C-alpha cells in the first residue's frame, strides 16, 4: 500500500543498496572505494560492479538529490 505497487522482500535489497550508495556519494573521494566494496560484501556480491549495475537505481538517486 505504501509503494502503490507490488513489492517483495527482495525489493528491500534494492532500496538498501540505493540509499547506501547515496550515503557513499556524500563521503570524501578517498572513503568511497572502501565503502563501495563494503556495500558489495554486505549484499553478498563477488564484485562492486555487480552491486552497482544490478541493484542501484540511479534514477532514484537523482530524485533524492533534487529534493
């Protein structure tokens, strides 16, 4: 009812990754690489590329930044 669409438990992983990436982007450049790796490990991915390419929603991050 909150999202106005069908959402599964797996949707939480996508939301977590998106919100966490938004927090990572606020950090200094030196801290970002480790934080990306940490996020990837938290989600159980073999590489940070998998996390960014499959789980993070850039359009949502743009929406967050505009508000």
